[in-house]
């Protein structure tokens, strides 16, 4: 009996050491079973001031928590991965817990092919659209209005090691507008690629904007990496409905230049332009008659040398001008917005890895 207990103890110890080795190597779990690749909470707090035409906007003044979200990614079984992000500060009387779920989806993948289903990000091109909201400042009017998280499914295929095509069917981002039906859908084809200094996020999209009315997007996201310290982002999106035949009548342009003079400091200059002179009311995001410009400057400092993304101190300022015909719009004429604050990450996964490494180092 004693030998049996010793044998089982030795087996359990070996199993525990195997699990610890997987954690240290960057994977919690077994090769063919459940595994957790990352788990963290991100948060952003700031003091914000806003003035429009020389008058303070009291509702936008003061200290505020802007983001508080949980992110988890991992494997359920070999070939089946999950991804989950929850906004922990996005609730109201009308919104449910699942409304505050940015995404929760399952992906089955092979070497070149993948299928994803669940709550997903609507597959619209552009790098401003693609970046995490917590990392963005002074965004375009389109970005502020698009409800990008929808239920749907997509299929992806890697045509080369550096190029991926994906096709997606999801609920239309316009389905929540008053008068729209709940089964309004959207169809998207996206190309993402990386070739040398150039990175792309291009898409063509067709969304039902109201019953029997459709709007299509051509979204061209372009990013250039000039070494490790300079990055240029150029996004262009054209939106068109049935009666619109010309480019540039309804579109958004974003130009973003980021420079790192030193590793711990990032300085970004940004320009956004939103315009809609289509003469139609199909676009519910950037309303007809709108023409808006915004210039901004953002600075981020990362004081922790070995964990740059754990703590970031930031300051941002933006100046907007033009006409916004949307009464619920974000950018206004003669608008000054200033922010200063801190972003921090509580990384449970990396914290556990560090604890185990210290444990093994002291043995």
C-alpha cells in the first residue's frame, strides 16, 4: 500500500512538473486539450477637458475611467481556439452583459484554412478601425459611430505565408438603428498582408443599412514600418449607396505618423477627415452634409523597461473643425479636446510565469 502511494505521488509530481514546464514555455494546458495562452485586464484612466467654440463642455470635464476590459485567449482542443474580450465598464439599463462582450468566438483552423463563429469584429479594413480602442486617441467620426462587434461567422484562407483572405457574414452594424429589422446582414471580403515594410488591411463590404437599402464600403488600410522607430499609417474608406456613383463623396481619411525617439517614448501626429456630400441619407454613421477635420498629437511613455505594455503614461490633444450634421456626433466645429492619464495591464498569465520561474530558481 505504501509503495502504491509513493508511485502515485511520483506520478502526480511528474505531471505537475510537466504542467509547470508548459506554463513557463508559454502554454498552460496539454497539447491536445484545454490551454490558456493569455489572460489580462487592461484599464485606462484620464483627466479630460473639452471646449467647443470657447465654451467648456461640462459633461466631458474631469477624471474618468475610460476603459476596463478583460481579454482571454487559448485552446479548447487541438485545432480549436477561442478568443474573448469583455468590457467590464460598459453597462446601462438597456445593455446586457453580452452587449458589453466585444467578442467571444471559436476558431477551427488547419495550416492554411480557418473557420470562426460567434461574436466577432465586423471585417472592415483600416488600421484605426483594427487597433484596440484603449490604444487610440482623437479618432475619426466614422470610428466613433460604427458598432463594430457583431454576431457572425467567417472563413479564412492563407494564400501565401504573408497573405490571408477571409469572407465574413455577420449582423449588419446598422441593424440597431431605429426602424431596422433584426435580421439585417452584412457581407465582407478582406485581404490582410505583410510584405517587407508594407502591411495591408483591405476590405470590400456590403451592409444593409435599412430595410431593402444597402451601403458598400471600400476600406484600404495601409501601414509602413520604417525600421523599428518610425511607422506611417494611411487609411482610406469610401462609402456608397445605390444612387451614388462617384468616389470621395462619402469617405474617411486617416493619416497617422508615429515616431519612437527612444524605446520608452512614442510620439504620434494624426489627421482625420470625414465627409459626406452624397445627397442621400443611407449612411447613418457620417451623416449627409458633414465635413470634419481633426488634427491631434499624442505622447506615450513606458516606464517599465522589461514590460513596456504593463504601464503607459499618456497625454493627447486634438483640434477639430468643420460641420457635423449628426446631433449625436462626436467631433464638433472649433473643438479642443485634451487628455492626460495612465494605462495599465494586470497580466495574470505573465505573473504566473514569473512566480513559477522564481520558484524553480530557488529550488
